[in-house]
């Protein structure tokens, strides 16, 4: 695919953004993909599953035979649309609205998933937020705490709630970022949370490996998701991804396959690692 002319300038005023307001809407599916029942009979819980990478992952998991529970903040229309798509595929979908930065909500989300599906096999920690700041002085204490609470505290909360229900063969996949390895001058708190996710992934992998639970991460580069117009101005949004070696922004479905690989038995000998769908940038991580 090619998109070396960038996207139309656009801006959304509220995070994490809405898919329905984007032009063009992100590409959630590869029309040439052929499913092979890699996740047949399994259940996955995906935070931030209403749009972007989370939505594409939920749809792909459904195509591979997985029932899906998606967590989202308050983008009800996007969540309904995602569940409708999953149900059209022939799988079940449960949508749960709430703030993953709240540990009690995370416990409730896991409980609701178990009540609906009877088990849990896969946890995808994907929800995130980011806010531009010209300097460190522009990052308020409130913003810093909120970013950490959404991006990394939530992974502790959800994983702690899910862990008693995961067993041998289960998989946890965390959404990191290229900025965990390269940094970002105007996303200091966001990049810091992503660095923490890398350490969390590696440490948890070592802790759970004897239990047969694999823990890995996906570290995307610039991807066309609602978080982009909700984070950047029109000019930056229109050039998002053009600085990569591939000279284009990535699409959510190009990242979803990484989550599928790490959640399935195809990656049975892999734990504590990160996959880098980033348009060809070498990060040596």
C-alpha cells in the first residue's frame, strides 16, 4: 500500500478520539487476509478495543475464532460499531465502558468478561493517551499522573485482575511504542510510560514463564488511529508517518497481525520480546 502524500489536515478536540470523525477512516482489515482458526475457542480482553489498533486487533481475533471483550472510555458509537462487526463475523463481543486508570473498574471488566464468556485466555493491554508539550515545564503534575495512570498503571491493574484466571498457554501482549526506544522531545511523559511498558513486559515475562504464560509487546511507529488527530494539529496530522523509510503512515491492520502472532501458538517459543511495525525504522531494541 502507499500513502506518500499524507492525510487530509484534521483535528479532534477530545482524546482518545473517534474513528467516525477521521478522514479517511483507518483501515482495520486486510482484504487479502485468509483466517486459519489460530484462536478458535479462545477469549480475549482488549483495552482500547473500540478503535484504532485495538479495534483492528479485535476484528482480526474474531476472524480467527476468538470471542472478544473490549474496553473503551466513552466512545460508545465506535464501540457499538466494533461489536457489530465482530458479531457479523460470527463471534461474540462484549463492550465495557470505563477508565482503565481505575483499579476497581479493571477488576470489574475482568469479572464481566468471565461472567459473559466463562474464561479468559488472552489479555491485550492497548489503551493509551498522549499530550504534546513543548518542554518539561509544560507537563502539569495532573497530566503526568493521568498519562501514567492510563498508559502503564492500567496494565498493572488489568493484569493483576486477569492473572488468577490465566493459565498455561495464555498470552499477554502489551502495546508499547517506537518512542520507548527513540524518545520524543514533545511527548516526554508519554514516551516515559512506553519505556516503562518495555520494562514491565520483560520483567513480567520472566516472572510468569514457569507458569506457561507468555508476555510480549508490540511497539508501533506512526499508525493512522484516532489518537493522532486528537493529539496533534492539522499540519502534523497531515504529515504523520511520512518521515519513515517507507514514507507513509501505517494502518491498524498492519499492527493487528503482530498482536495475533504473539497471542497465538505461532509464537510459542517467544516471550519478553517486542515486535516493531514502524515503517522500517531500525531501533535496536
